[in-house]
């Protein structure tokens, strides 16, 4: 069984198309989209339309929830995405869940099994410790747990023998956050990222992949929207330096 994992697309249609083409070239049994698909200053409507046309399993991320519950204090990325979507796309994301049991042995969650805003393998800007990972997993007994949210590609096998895989971000290679304190996450390159997991001889294995795409076009689009932070992230995989 081979499963492709995509996550944190953030409206970056060109990155998504490059990843989808790479998946098709390699061949998989199914594709799981772990969420945070649309939020950002790029192409949320077109990205939603692309995803809705695929025979993939889709999850909701925290940004899907935030787009649906837009309020006066919402961020610019969620606000822009909401403004571009029609009732059809909003209804689609409203039907998505943040956690799905794909098979008896495979669980997918955007963040952790109990939170869409907590990273399973990451604690703010540092890798989570084994104790932190075990606490966030709780009593989940799946042999494979796939997650996203943090944009940090990482694969960990726990003391219980479970494999946890975060494929990284398809469409946003760097970002800054103020919660719970100011920090940045940077992949260090503009490439799109995704993963493939495979069951071989009863054991899950992972392959974390990077895919080049026409990132300069997406950076230029971010600049035209007045988002210099996104322009820098998409161009370099780093956030702007003060």
C-alpha cells in the first residue's frame, strides 16, 4: 500500500500542480490531503476547484475552520481566501473533518488527534521530544499516523513502533507566527514538499520529497497582493530579515 501525503497547500496552485504531477509519475494507491489548503494571498478559488476535482481524501485544517468562522479580527490570509470563494467551495470545506481514520491501521490528523492548532512532531520552533509526542498521541493505536500543520517535514518512529509522518508544506515554505511567542519556521528552499508512505513486509516506511516548481510566479503574485512576507518565503524558503 502506497499513500501520498500532501499538506499545507495554502492556495499555491502551481506548487500543488507540480506535486500532483510528481505523484502521478511515481504511482500511489491513494492521496491524502491533510488540510490548510486555501488560506493565503495566492489562488484560493482555483486551488479549491483543483482539489474538489481530485479523487483524494481531504481533511480540514485550522485555516479551513478559520475561513468558515471569519470575524473582524481574522488574519489577512483567511480574509482574502474567504473573499474569493463561492458558496460551493465554502460548503465543500465545511464538510471536511480534521481527523480521519483511513484504515484500521492509519490515522490522519491535521495537527494532533485532539487539536488542529498543535503540532504533533513540533513544539513551536523546535522538534517535539519523545515524551511530548507520546502525550499528544494519547491512546491512538494506529501503526501509521500522518499529520501536518507545522510545515516541517519530519518522520518519527515511536517507542511503540508507530510511524508518524509530517510531509511538510506543499505551498508555503516559510512563515512567522506570534503564538505562543514570536518565532519563524523556515524550510530553507522554495521547493514544494510532500511525502509517500508505504507498507512493506508489515512495516510502514516514509519518503519525504521535494519538488521544484515555478515559484517565482507565485512570489510575484504575492508581491502584487501587497504580501512581501509571502514573496520572500516563496522566493527563498526564508522569512524577511529586519
